């Protein structure tokens, strides 16, 4: 049995290297079944039991056990205590030609820029990894720039998460430059960088990138400080983009003026299917702009979240009406707005009629003394359009699901684009200043 071999091998490695056996690691290895495409669930925030979080010594022992192991295709190492030293061990593992690792999740660990640099160098010679999740590690600009540079060489990685990594303006723009030529990345998350400029240079560069890149499917731009002026620039590039399906703009500074540009885009671009506008301030007028676009026959929007946007009766009733006439919109999330009784009645009719199923919204109607109210249901817009085997909602110890969604989207990318090659690198620190644009002082 593979479970007996790998767990015994782990104990042997720990004994030879004088490393204390981690009970959590040992239990997961013992529960690993003899199948292909196994994901080891070693996250440090197990929901059902207290676990000993992995440190650098645990990663050293684990990396030695996984050498020449093609059955393990995923490592879920979220919420552990892995520092730069531990990431170095994982980087050595990624350079093994006989390894079949497809996904690596290091969300919310303790490594910084040195670990990111080592990991970036290993990506340049790795040809198997499809998903890399590094959110919540403070790699800062230097580590992020090295990762961006490695993406000019790597031609297999399809998902990259760098939210809450303290990226600065230069590194964000560097990723936009890389994405102009990289045709393999399908999902990118750079939410919550540390941007101190109000000129939104990054939005100009991302607009130019979106006009050229039609292979990107999912883009997360939450907590970017995006204003209406930045939204206008983004939509300019999106009008020429017909590949993006998921656009995350939560927790920004978008108002009704910015949503007007987005609504105009939805009337022209039929590719967008999921939009997250939660925690902005679009108000009634912005909601009415969206409703008008959604009600049109050519709009393909399927899921929309406008939670906590200060939307009142007019805007929410407009959204309810557009949902009733739309042939595509099936998920609508509205909690955190001004839910007056006419709105409650309208959404009760939508849910009771089956037009808005209970599992596809975040409100539920109830009646007290002849009056209708809405209660919050803890359901939210899906966090990702593309799923990998390291799903954050999966609490099992192992998984036998390969990263098939990535393969499916990769096969559907535009064949007219030239293949992504690594023969020439673009200097990422040049041409970072955006072209001259007309700024609107009242929108800053």
C-alpha cells in the first residue's frame, strides 16, 4: 500500500534527520489512498480538530518524502508557519523532473521576499505546476518583481494568487507587462497591493494589457483603490477583450459614474459572466445602469454581487425587474443595501416563483404581522471561476481530483495567438510611466 510506504518513509526521514514527527503530517500520509492525482491537505486551520502547524523542518522532511513521487499532484499548505527556509526546500522539490506536482497552495504563511525569489527561480525550470497560491505572504516589491520575471520563461502556470502580498505600483505594472505576452495564465489575483498614488497608473497598463490578452479568464482587482476614472480606463481595454469571464472589483471606490462605463461595456462585450462589485458605492443610479444592461438580450452576465453599495428602493426594484426579464442572470447578491418592504416583496416573489433559487442569492424572505422582511443567508458569490484541486472549501485530508478545469480552458484559448516562448525577456523596470491621459479632477 502506498499509504504504508509513504508514512513509513516519512518516519524514516524524520529519524535520519533528527526531525520530530508532526502528528498532523503523519495522519494525512496514513490516510492517503492508493490512487493517482492525490492532493495532500496539510492546512494549519483544520475545522474539525486541532493540528500542529508545519514549520520549515516539517517541510524538509516532507520534500524528501515526495521526491520521485508522481502520485501526489497537489500540496495544500495554507495557514502554516513556513518561512523562507521552508520555501527553499519546496523550490528544490519543484525542480525535480520526476515530480508531478500540479498545484501548490502557500496562502498565509510567513515567508517574505527571499522565499519568493527562490520560488520564482524554480518556476523558470518547472513544467508541471498549474496553480500557485501565495496570498497573504509579505514578499513586497522585490519578490513580486522576480515572480513577474519568471513568468516570461514559465509557460505552464495557469493560476497565480498574490493578494495581500504588499505589492507596490511598480510590481503591479510589471505583471501587466508580462501578461501582454503570457498566454498560459488563466487566473490572476493581485488584490490589496500597497498603492500610494491617486493617478492610477496601474489601471492604464492593465487596460492596455486587456486589449491584447484574450487568454485571461479570471481577474481579481479587489481593494485596489479603483475610482471612476480608473474604471473608465479599464473598460476601454475590456471592449477589445473577449476572453475574460470573471471580473472582481470588490472593495473599491467605484460610484455610479464608474458603473455607467461598466454597463456600457456589458452592452457591447458578451464575454463577461461574473462581476463582483461588493462594497463599492454605486447607489440607485448605478444599479439602474446595471439593470438596463442586464435586461438586454445580448448581455451574458450570469452572476452579479452588489452587496453593501448603498442601493435603495429604486435601484433594487430595477435589479429585480431586470432579473425577471433576463434570460442569463441567475445569481444576484444584494445584502447590505437599503431593503425596504417593496424590495422585500419583489425578492420574495422572485424566490417563491423559482426565478431566483434560494441557493443563488444571499437573502431569504419572511413575514411578521403581515409585513415582509429579508434575512441574510450566508451565501456569497463564488470566489473563483476556475477551480483547482486545492479548493478552499474542501476540508478533507486528501483529494483525487486533478486540475481538469485548467486543461479545459487551456484547450479553448485563442489559437491565433503565437505560442508563449522564453527566448526574450521584456525589461520590467522600463516604460512603467503611463501614456499621457486626461484626468478628471472631480473624480480623483
